[in-house]
C-alpha cells in the first residue's frame, strides 16, 4: 500500500511538471522562398596545400515551418535545396601561376531556426544550426599563367591533387550561422545571413596508400533570401 502511495505521488509530481512546462504558444506558420549569395571556400587538405579563399555563387530554395513561440524565442524548422560552387584555389608565392578546381554541389541543409524579435511587421534576429548533406554533380579545372615554377603537392609515386577527380561525391557536415529577418505584417520576409560549414567527409579517398588523410570543404556563406507566408497562425 505504501509503495502504491509513493508511486501515486511521483506520477502526480511528474504530471504537474509537464503541465507547467507547456508554456509555449503553438505556431503553424509556413514560409517559402528563394535565396542567393556567395561562398568563400577552402579544402582542408592534410598534408596542407597553400591556398587562397575561392569565391563562388550559391542559389536555392527555402521552406521554413514555425512551430512554437517559447517565451520570446520563436522556434522553427528550416529545409533548403541549394546549388553551390565550392572547391579550392592554389597560387604560388610569386607570379600569377596557379590552379583552381570548382566543385559543383547540390546541398540540403536541415536546420533548427531560433529567432528573437518581432514575428511580423518588424525585425527578428535568428540563429540557424544543423546538419548539411551534399552531392557533387560535376567539377571543372582552370590554370592561370604559363605554369612555370609551379609544383603541386605530391608524394613519391602517388598522383597530386590536380590529377585526382572527386572520388567521394557524397558530402556531409555541420553548418550554423546568424541572420536578420525583416518582415511585413502581410507576411513578406527579407533576410540577410552569414554561415559557416565544416565538412566531416572527404572528397578524396583517405587510406594510408592515398596522398591525403583529409580533404574536406570549409565554407563561409553570405546570402540574402526572400520568403513569403503561405500559412499564418492567427494571434
């Protein structure tokens, strides 16, 4: 009997805690739109290669579903489908000789979006963070200058990075960033943001017999987006 009494007290306390925890206001807002911007990319090679930041474009589509306002924090899930030109750019210490590889990716970021500010008719700052998947759909190469005096990194008996095509087309990593959403009361959103992507996968094979132990993308992104509400919560 005593054991049943204790169990009843525990259940009552747990139910009270859950009830008190449900302080958020439900939202069912769905916004769709497009984005465009630029990326600065390097490939983290190990052993390292002297590089400069490679500039490329990024464009895509965005879907954002806002599910809850918890106190002043607006919580949403955000999915994107982007086309991005990554890769790397090499250059000698002197002269204009160099090498550039552009790697074309279709990317799928799956993000948590946490905002603070006005939901409509004002300014809201936000944080986005989550995993990002990608797939290489092609690559192009370009050399600059006459090539004299330029020797790419190479281990004895193994090919250098210029001779290697992307061997692992599937990419994954973590991305996150900050932004600002300026919205109208009619549901139009004008967004500017910056992000950083840290690649966890390598584009080349990385066994002991391969030239590189690591060859992952490292990307800084700056972009603008326009979203419009297709579904809005009444409040």
